[in-house]
C-alpha cells in the first residue's frame, strides 16, 4: 500500500521517456469508500496550486489523468505515450 504523499516529487514521464514534470499533488473526488484519485498535478503551476496560490478553478492544463498511469517504479511515474495535460 502507498500513501498519497509518497507520490509527491516523483518524475512523471511517458513510456518513451518524455518528461512531463514532477508530481506536485493529486486530484481526487471523495465518495463512498474514500477518495478516488483522478489526476496527477504536475510542474510549477501544480506546485503553486498545491500551496494554495492561484485559482484552481481556472482549469489550468497542469495535470495528467490517473487512468494514463502505466506503472510506478522507483522515483518515477510512467504514463502512456501520447498522454497530454488536462
């Protein structure tokens, strides 16, 4: 089992090695059974959002969908090739 905070700071990259940034936060919805992660917040704007600076409702393109995650290994999170920011 992993804690949510264990993802923070990990490199996020595609299967072919394209760097997308570092995981700065996770977006989740809370429902029955607890939170469900929906996206990985990446990069500088994601870090500012994590700190509460800026407007999260501005729909910045600073996250990748959680369902694009292929594997989590070492200090990196690998997502499908072609994954774009949402």
